[in-house]
């Protein structure tokens, strides 16, 4: 079955000043001659009338780009129409394009999938493009740009190539041990490189989850007793009324999230139900969710009212990263601790500065690329463990050591898409918008 030509709006929501309609596939040449009378010069912008192939009416005038294969985003022939961004204009052009036999609307992520299948991009670059489109903060933009530019691909493919070379040296001795031109110590040289490579992988893994935090957001959870001022603090940080605030204890029953931009980092602040013993079924569920949210947090901010003599509960110290603050300190009576008042706004700047300090200490941006997804981390951990077995198990037969090296290289290959990733592709590309 011949490959179909796919079309879609590849720019933002309509209406807009300019809309980009992307076309990719074997029928681009036919579409160019049918809709434009002739194709523009390759990789040059030319103003063209876009003509309906049946009625011969002019649908719009716009800039047209022609990218012959393989020098295009997808690796196939590509056309782009840069037209006026009215809904009727775009709809008319897409409908007209789909009247051509073998031309259809693209599925989400289908242009990027073709780029992957044609070897134009690996999975880390494609996921970097998805992150770049979704980026909302400066740090997210920078990280996504580095990844989409191929930094992780070069790093991971370098490791994979190194593992394949080491395995080849080891297997050369196994397969050709009786040949005069194959030194007996060749596998010794191969194994000597394993620890160096494992150390590189472990250093890359020891990043305090910085890449994932930059991509997904730094999670801060507000916790404390009922009526401790958590919802008021959430509203103050968001600078709008997100949560209901009353004098009645136990108003918050579920988790409320607000996303903030703090020093270029995405920070997700969650308001939770007050933690206390209760017989109310709904409140019990709210407390349970609060405790679970605290377990998942990168930072727990525990609020205690200034007049609460009970201070901070002992179990709050179970959290790995916790910041205790005094709330409702309207008269600024507290000394030696961070205290806030959402009525006077006192202490809020101090609190934000402390959060920025914690972020700068725990989240480190890197120009060489960071692990941005859990699947990368899991694959690299598997590879590191396999290399550990090669290094530390002296009694392991050489054949099994070589097999561990093969499995480790496959683990890394799955990150970039070189090895056994068919089950991943649908999931990855389903996250893309139509037209990308």
C-alpha cells in the first residue's frame, strides 16, 4: 500500500495573524502543480495564489515553501502554506487538500513520527520538541531546546556505541581465540573500560532529579492543622482567589493546585486539607490525600498559627524536605523563624526568597542535558546495574559478561529508539498536538 500524504494545521489556535498548513508525503508534487500551478524554488519563500483544484477559485494568497525529500522535517517531500489565520480560510484549504486521492488529515504527532521513522530525529529529540511546545518557563524552554537539539542523543548514542565496541572486543577473543592476530588480553582492555563508563552513567543519574523537576514542576505542598492559613497563603502566592477561605476549620477537603513561575522554574503549589483526627468521612479522605500529597512533594511547607501552643507535630519531621513557618503573624511578633501574614503581606517575600534558595540548591540546570523523563532514568539504572554485575562478579563467565554488556547497550538504545520501542511509540506520539 502506497504511503499516504498527510495534511494539518501546524500553527497555533485560530483565529491568528498567520496559519501554517503542513503537507507531507508523496503527493506534494501533485498538490503543488494542482493548487499552485507550479512549485516554488526549493527552500525559498514565494507568494502564491492557492487555487481550489475543482472550482478553480482562489482560496487565499500566502507564502509557500517547498522542501523536497530527504531535506525536510519528516524526511519526506513537504509543502507548507503560510496563509491568513481565519477559521474559514484554513478549513477551506484543508477540505480542498483532502479532495485529492491518497491525501488525509494527520493524526496527533504523525509528522514527528515520520521524522523518527525516516531517521531524521531520535526519540529524545522528538520528546524535546514536545517539551519545547509545552514549555511555560524559561528553564523549561532552555532544557527542551538542548534536548531537541540532540545533546542527549549524542550522549546516549556515544555510550551505546562504546558498549558495542567493548562487547565486540570481548567476543573477538571468544570467537577467534585460536587465531594468531587476536591478542589474548583483548577482553581485559574491554573490561577495563566498563567501570569508567558506569561511573559516567552514575554521575549523570546523580542529578537530584533536576531534569524531571524542571520539566514537570517543583512540587510544594502546604500542610498544617485546619485553619492554619494554608488556603490564604495559596491565594496570596497566586495573587487571586483560588481557594475558599473562612473562619470555619476544615473548609478545604480536596487538593488545590496552582502553578507559579519562580525564577524561571515551574513551581506547583498544592493546598491540602488540615491534618487532624476527625470522624467526618469526607474530611478523613481529605486528610488521607493531604498526607499522600506530602509524601510526593519536593518541599513541604508546614504552617502553624502563631497562637498555637502545640507547635509542629512530630510526624511532620518524617518528610525529607520540610520548611516550618509561623502563620497569621499580623503584628510581626515571631523572632528567629519565618513568619507570614497574608493580611499585611509581611513575610511573603522572605518565604519566596527561601523557596528560591532551596530551588537553586536542589535543582541544577545543565547545558549538557539532563534526564527529563522517568523512562530515561529507569533505562539508565538498568544499564548501570548490568555493568555493576560485570565489574563486581569475578566468577561470572566471560560469555555472561558479554551478554550483560549487550543488555546494557539495549537499555540505552530504548531511550533513543534504536532498540525494541514499538510499544512506546503510540504512547509518545499521542502526547503531541495535531500538526506536529
